[in-house]
C-alpha cells in the first residue's frame, strides 16, 4: 500500500470518519475516499469493519 493509503486506513481504523481523516490530513473528504477505495481493493475487504480488523491485527 502507498503511504497515503496507510495514513487514511490507520486513521479510519482508529475510528475517524472520512471527514475527520480529511481534516487531519489537510485533504478534502472526497480525496480521502480514493486511497480508501484502493486500500479496500488491495486488501480484498468490503467494509470498514473488515479493514479495521486487518489494521488492528497487523499493528497490534
């Protein structure tokens, strides 16, 4: 995954909304959606819950 994908994924796994992640990364909420979609595809997940589980398992 790219650095921007990892930043977005980690923030969302910590419970941030797309809007909150965008504010922290100084991006628009729409811009946050692109790396999020790419991460879903690369990790073969379909939901934020699955994504969070993977991140927590990896970082935990």
